[in-house]
């Protein structure tokens, strides 16, 4: 798979082999960005497309802790995602597994997401690199339209950050 540019004028998104990379600069210190990214009470306000609601079932932000979030679509379908936190280094880095938590997708190897928050002197550069088990699995995930949801989530995250 050759690199594909998938982003927009606010968020850079591209593939790099089996990796999906998203990059965005937020106009806020990284401590605030970190807090909003991991606060279970705030996640429903930024994660997922605008036409969904979100339930945070679990969000145990510690090494070995589990997370499970369920997006509820307007059509009444649930889209659960889950994983485990592998590395936590506030406010600069988190590594976690991530998978679509329904059979058969939750039977295989999960994606590994590494998120870094770079300090730009009052601004924050967020880089999320999700390594999928294979290029084919990444292509299947992209075919679901996940990029649109990711870009919209980052726009919503910026709005939530603006609230402080």
C-alpha cells in the first residue's frame, strides 16, 4: 500500500504501510489536551461523529487498565471500541490497544495506537500512530469510512479544548 493522504486543512491524516497517522496542532497547552483526551466525563463530547452519542463504559487510564467506549448511531446501532492501556506518560505519551469490539473483529490482533503530545509553547502537536496487524486490515478499516469520523472527532476535540 502506498502512502495515501486522507486529511483535511485542519488535520493531517495518511497511511504509512500498516500505520494510520493523524496529526493536529491544538491551540492549548498539552496538559489541557491530555486532560480532555482522558477525562471520561468529556470523552462523549468529542469522540466520534456529531451524529452519534457516546457511552464511556470503562476508562481505567493506567498501565494494564481497560477502556471501552460505545458510539450509538442515529439509526440505533452500537459501535463499541475497546482496548488496554500499555504505556502512560502524562502529559506526553500514551500507548494502547484498540479494536472494534464485535465478532469477528475482536477475535484477532488489535491495532496499537501510540499518541504523543508535543509541547509547542502553549500549543500542542498531537500525533496518533495506529499500527494495524496488516495493510489489508488497515485497508478494511479505512473502507468503513473511519477517516471521516476521526477528522470530525479532532474537530470536536478542538471545540472541547476551547471550553477549557
